[in-house]
C-alpha cells in the first residue's frame, strides 16, 4: 500500500512537471508569435516613417535655402548701396549660388543701370530660386516648381550725383 501511494505521488509529481513543461512550451511559442507580429508591423510602417522623415528633410532644405537667399539679397543690396557696383553684387550672388545646388537662380537689380542710381534713393535686389527638391524629387511629385524668393531694399549711400 505504501508503495502504491509513493508511486501515485511520483506519478502526480511527474504529471505536474510535464504540465509545467507544456505550459512553458506554449508560453515560448506565443512569445515568438508576438515578436514576429511586431516585426511585421514595423516593416509595414517603415515606408510611412521614411516618407515623414523625407518630408521634414525637404522642409529643412527649403528653410535653409530661403535663409541663404535672404542673406545674399541683403548683402548684395548693401554692396550696391555702398559701392554702386552691379558686378560686385553679381559676384557675391554667384559665389553664394554654390551653396544652393538644388535649383536655378535669377537675380534682378532695380534700378538696373548704375548711372540711374542717385544718392538717397532706394535700390531693390530680388533673388529667386526654383527649388526642385533633393534629387529632383519635389518636381517629380508635385510637377510644379517651388519658387523661393527674397527682396531687399536699401538706401543708396553713394552713387551718381546730379
């Protein structure tokens, strides 16, 4: 009788151990399934995350270029106001065009002729950049040119005296 009770207890212990092992195996499998599900969700969301980062990158480039052309327009207006030289202002714009590698640039000086400028009058420098986006991506997506422009007005400090 004692042996049969011992045998039953041992069987019960083995059954409990087997149940614990089975529970651990089930938990292990469920854990792997959840990890795989997370990976698939991440892979499905990855293109959207990349697009969002790309949009912010493009916006950052636009802000950088806008700041650059505003500073260049101010500097060109200052050069014209102090030296009355279109050549020096054009050289400055050409030098700063190297920093704007993403599009075409147009520059306009008003009044255009150096002899028309008089002391105390205002001159206007306008710079426009057709921004096509990094790797021309914006132009392909929007099929439109994004024009970034800046104007600067400055009073002539030297010039033609009448």
